[in-house]
C-alpha cells in the first residue's frame, strides 16, 4: 500500500531510489532533469513510497508554450515502476493525468521501456487505452533497440557476435587501432567528430554548448564515459556511453573517413562493452533500432551494424500521450511537424 508521494530534495536520495526500481533509466536521473532545466524545461520529481521503500518514480519535464498560457509535459523513458503491478500503475498514471490538468498542459507524454510482445506490455497498452491515452505520432526517443546481455564472460560475448564482427574487432587491433577513455578535455574533439559525422550523413545536431553541457555534466557525475579510437596517433572515431543502475547505453557516436578500413568502430564497441561490464552493468543497450525490420527503413544500415554484435532486437510499446485538451492537442501535434521541418531547413541554410 502506497503511503505517500514524496518530492526528493537531493540528488543522492532520488538516484538511489530510482536505481532500486524496475525500468530505471538514465533519462530519469537527477542529472538529466537538471540538464534539461538549463535548456528551457522545468523539472518536477515524484516518488511513490511504501513506508520508506520506493515503489515508483517519475521525473516530469514541463515546457511552457504560447506565452506561458499552456504547457507540454514529458516523462522521458519513464515512469519507473513494476508494470506488472496494475494497482500501482493506475495510481501513477492518475497522478500524472491530474498533475497535467493542474499545470494546464495540453498533454503529458510517457515512453517507458516496456517490451511490447510481453504480457506486461499488452496489459500496459490496454490500460493506457482505457484511460484515454493515445499512441503518439511523435516518438521523442527511439522506440526500439538492441540489447546485449553482459552477464556472460567476455569470451562468450565475443562468441555471440557474427563471425565477421569478431574478425573486425581483431583486425582493428592488428592494424594498430587503439582505444582510450576520453575526459572533459576531449569535449571539443568529441563535438568536432560529431559535427563532421552529421554533415556527412545528413542529420541535424545542436550547437556545441548544448553537447558540452549534456556530455560534460554526465562525465563529471561519472554517469558517462567517452571512448576515442585512434590510428597512427589520429582520432578517427568515438562513442559516448551513458550508464545508470545496471544498464549502459550507447547514446552518441561519430566516425571520420580516415582509416575506416581498419574497422575502428568495431573495436570501440567491444571496448565499451567490456568497460560497461566492469562497471557492473548487466545490459548494453545500443540505443536505437528500426520501427520495422525492413530494408526500406532509414535505420536499416545502423541496425545491421548493431545486430552483428550479437544483441537481441527489443520492441517497446513506444510513446503515449494523455491529451488534457483534445483541441489543443490536435492543433499542437498537427503544427509541430511543420515547425520542426522549418527549423531543420533554417539550420541547413545556415550551415550550407
């Protein structure tokens, strides 16, 4: 029986409670809420307790829109709880719905990592439908992913890879590729490689200060670790691994054209997995896979690369919205794709 809902006052209290819960995610961490608060969002944290034991947690981000007359709310990769507990789930959803109304939000969005093809996932979807939630057209985070089980030893993890991937890991080592752990001093280098990759592959990124804050604050909190691959003393690729509780996420990566034939990306992933396992992580989440396993999907090439490391494709239930104002929700969700497209076009014009 839930006795109270608390508002944790400290980082340590929140992160310890969150880490003890199922579905704990780094985007629900204290650090992520503080980071987003520096970039236009307000953060509120709710902790459901039974006595002194945490049962559920939700870090809710709210952004004012329309000159402050309305807002949108988002619970990134949350809330965290046992989704098999239907009573607890309904209580948490009810609180989010009520809070959204009180904050005059147009809607509140959730996107927990609940696996779609499980009894838990099917029950969750049925519950959301009954309560008036709707599957969102705007999936902020990747809906699906590929997960590698780190409970096995290094030899077993290597053996689970496709033979070509194992060969490329060893080829990179034979060709003189080395991997080092990055630090705060490497932030400008990490961004240069990321910007170079974005320009080559045609995706839009934010300005450098945003990533220096995102990456830097998590590195300082020891919740993120960059890895940099070098060939002949030249940095050629990087990954940034985030971690929380028993999970690690490959959230950012970049590579240059130089020395690609030496397969630095394969060795980078292998060293990142080994590090995550040493940190006590049970799962290496490769953060992003296609919505449908079809070659026409824009993420198909990325999926093939990740899938070669022997992970399991995991389909989640995706993002769901609770519209507080049906009219406002329709107007917002209808207009936002056009606004975002215009912003991307303006960014491309500035950079071209």
